[in-house]
């Protein structure tokens, strides 16, 4: 899942599943953003009032209007057994459309094989017979280990009155063996890749001509992952933060193998605290990362938010923000997203 993105406003934006604050067990999916000038994180609007998972967020590069400066924010989250797509309209910036609205339902109800979690990515790979320039991509993990690919064409702006319509189409099955959420990423504008955790390692799949093919297998690395690049390196290389048991490893994807990468994660990030009061299901990754290669054409940090166990209280966490700047070769603390939150639905 990609719970973190960097926007054309210059801010970092995140979506986090937190208690509603109404005194009962109800939770909400809330939007958080970081002020680029002060470095402070702020709670924004509620996106979903009935989330059954964490969420994934991107900023759309296709705009609904020719005069639109900033693309809309897009989020997917599970509700009542289906994946819902929410949009925050960023044009015009002052009207009532700036609120989050449910813009589509991605999949049909799945019966006993209910969806668990899904990432969100925008590619430049068109859908056949569509006039789209970009495509929203997601991969829904179901409870039986099946992962299904869904695609949503983005038609772009025709006139200032044109609304972007979101219509999702089911694509090909990626695998039937997944044990955790899929990580979608691109190594070039015309490529779409997926890292899929399975029982004895991680499968690397490539999407081409409407089908998915497993092209590599990384033995032993059998947990969910997220992809980043290092801004200190001039040549783009792709790294993965992969959870294995109760540790997180930073690895470089080098052809058909994973290699140790620099900088290594410090121990307080690489060790996942797990005790009777703080339990993290093995199918989840407490980290979310965003990198310069998916930013709007500007150099920047690699940033990560991470859930860290807080004290001895029951199921309480703090959400911290760390980063690698172009001038450093180590992970440094950048701020606090949430000083205290109960529960960690990812």
C-alpha cells in the first residue's frame, strides 16, 4: 500500500486509519498533510467514515480542466467488502468540490473471497480501445491469496467544463499465491511491475500486452514491501523496504537478485516491536515510502512514515516521519505525523 505521496503543492500527504474520536470503536480514514515551510503535520478532512483497511493515495497527473493547475488527490480504501475510490477535487480550489467524494466503486462484492487491501498507482500505459493518456492501477489482494488487477482510464481535460469520469475495469489475475499486499511500481513510463509476497519469498511480475508474467523470484524475502529510490545516487536504482518476520530490510533490486543497500535502516526502524500489547499482523508493512522518481519534476528527499510502538499502553503507536536528503547518506528524523494513535489497521 502507498499511504504516502508528494504533491504538486510541495507538501507530503498521507492517509491513516484512526479512531473516530466519538467514544466508540468506529474508525475513520483521515487525510494528513505536511507543511513544506514549517515541517509540521496537520490533520485534514475525513475521507471515509467506515473504512475496513488503511488507504492508498496518489495525486492525479491528468487534470479534469484545461485551467487546472493541481491534479486531484485519489484514494482507494475498503468499505463493506468492496474497494471504494475517493477523489478530492483540486479545481476550482475555492468551491465546494474541494471536499472528498466517493467517485467510483472499483470491484464487485466478492462473496467468501473478500478483498483485504490494495495499492494505487498511475501509469502511462493506455487501455486498449480507450482514448486515455494515463491509467489508474490497483491490485486487490483477496482472502484466498488471489490478486486481481483493475484499471481506470484517465481521459484528461477536453474543456474547462469536462468532468473526469472514473470507470474501473477488471484486468488480468496476477497470482493465486499471495500472502500479503502487492507493491506496484514502474521502472520506466511503459513498464508496470509488481512485487508479490508468497509463502517462501517474493515474486516479481511484469505487465505486458494485458497479461502478467512472473519474471523473478527472491527467496526468503516473504513479506510485504514498498519501493523507493535514493536521491543521493545520480543513477536511478530501485530499492525495497521488505518485511520479513519482525524485521524490515532495505534491499536493492538488481536484476534477478536483491542486494544489501546503503544506507541501511537504523535498528529502531528495522526492528518491529511485537509483544502482547503491540501486535502487527505478518501480512502488513508498518512503513510507507515516497521517492523523487515519482515526484512532479523536482529534486527532493526520499521520505517514509512508520508506525512505532509507544510505551507499554495497549495497542498504542506513534507515527514518525523519516527521510534521506540528497546531501546525506543516512535516514534522519523529519517530524511527527501523529504523536499517539490507538490501533494500526494497515
